[in-house]
């Protein structure tokens, strides 16, 4: 077996399961999981109807490149959403449908890293664990960029020495961030592009939460948008990952796309013909419907706004957390700084599950940036999520 498998750390939910072993929560309280970012809102009916209508397509092999109409719909959506120059994002050469961002991120790292030279991959810390796992299995080494409160939970790009940048082949951005919800400003994207030109690396932006934002007048910017603002209409060195899982409440559809620099997309497409990961035709048809409709996305955002407003009002008096901007997470500091004990006792007494922040982070010279925080995924319906918030507040008021 690949010896790099031994370098993989236990996944956060494995650690959470071990933490909760032997705990018996109150039987009279329904379990409310805030630990997993799985959307619970209803998926759009039009997408389900499309799946049913095209189910017979399972009798045909799909192509790796995907249906032309799907790629055209994606390119049109991205052009509108991120203020790209008309026709600058070529659906035939700069867009690929993928089976969700998790699959695509993992595969892209395998295809992108040059193992003949130092292969470091810069990742935000805390982070989505696939960045690290994909890097290790590709023979690379992660470079952890701490995201701390004093920097707005964004990586401090200027703190990275030039010698470290020279070994970096790939930089991951996650905006809006998981677990912090922080949004990368357009100027930070531009700065990262300049660093990529200077040190010859790829910028990969995971934007799967980009459509979940609380201010309808201020959608989060994206990497391709920064390219367009710079007049960089070939999107050189840049690639983005998007998904229908959060945007359209379709996590089980496993549908997303990658887009950007043709010089990255073309070899990645060649890799994928061997990888054997073509999206099934009925899913492609349903995805075309989803990317072509904004009404259900706006309605989805409105539900999240209601949820966040109620939960923030309930928890702000007892917890300190960054002002929510986007995504569906809260990232509060726990009262006594012990995130594991807080999570275990909360589950034991209130039957609510949260994820200790240290499970999503790695130690650095300044310690683990996730220590003393927990991630709360506000993915259930507003009433259920508010009930969880009330239990959390009751737990804090009784014990801290």
C-alpha cells in the first residue's frame, strides 16, 4: 500500500466519535447535530424532476468533459456572478463538471504537484481536511497559514517568508471560510495572484460556500473576479471550485465544477479521463437546471438569514464569535478555552453535538489556532437550530 497513507491524520469526525464514546445524553432530548455541514433545507423541485425525467440516461456512458449545455450554463452563471468579461470564460476549454468539490480538490492536487522538486501546498489553518490529505497522498507537504482572530480569521500572506513561497506549488484559499465564515477581500485575492506570478505557484480557490451570504447586496468576491478586475482574462495560474451541495441543498447529488486557466484545465481533464470520474448524464442534466436558476438560491439564503439572526440574538450574550458574513457556520470561543470538554459536556447534558475547533487545525509556532473554539453548523430548519442555540445558552449559564 502507498506508505503516504500512514501520514493521514484521523478525520475530525473519527476524533469526535472517540470523544463521545461512553457518553449517554438525556433520552428526553432529541439529538441536534451541529457538527456536520450537511444542508437540511429542501432541494429545488425542478432539479428532482429533472433527475426523474432523465433517469434512463443511466444506460449511456457520460463523457469526462460533460455536456456542452451544462458547461455553457456554468460559464454563463460564473460570468454573471463574478463580473467576468463577456465570453472570457470559454465553456469548452475552461470549465469542467466534477462530482463535487471534495472529489475535484483531491484529484487536482494529485494532477498538479510536480514531485521532482519541493512540493509544498499552502493551506489555511484551520482548514477543510481534504487539502491536507490530498497533499500528503500526492507526496507533498502542507504549509499551514494560521487564521487567527487578530487577522480577521484570514491568512497573513505577508508573514510568509520568500524562501517558503519558493517551495510552494499550490495555495488553497477557502472563501467563505470553513469553519470561520471569513470572506477573502478582493484585494487579498489580487495580492495572492501577484505572489503566484512572483514565485510560480497555482492559486486554487474553494468557493463552495460562496452563495450563502447574509447581506444580499454584498456577495463574496471570488478568485476569477479578482482576475477580471486585474484585466487578467485568461485567468492564468488560477482555478476555482464550486458546488451545488450548499448553494442548492444538493449534497447527495455530488455535483460541482472547476474553472479557470486553460493551461490548468486541459491537463486536469486529461488526468480525469484516466481517473474515471465522469458525472452521470442524469446528474448533468439536473445540474444544468440548478445552475440556471437563482430563485431557489435566493430563497435558501433568506432561510439562513432568519436562522442566523435568531441564533446570534440567542448566543451573543454568552459566547464570543466573529460577526457572521457568509457560509452556515459559527466559530465561537468557548468560555473556559477547552473545546473538547465543552463539546463532550454539551452533548452529555443537552444532546447537541458541536465540533471541537482543534480537530480542524494543526499546531504551529503560535499553538493550534482552533484551540478553544467550536464549529457550529447551522444547517437545520430555523426552529430546530434555535432550539439547539437555547440549549447551548442554558448549558453555558448553568456551568460557566
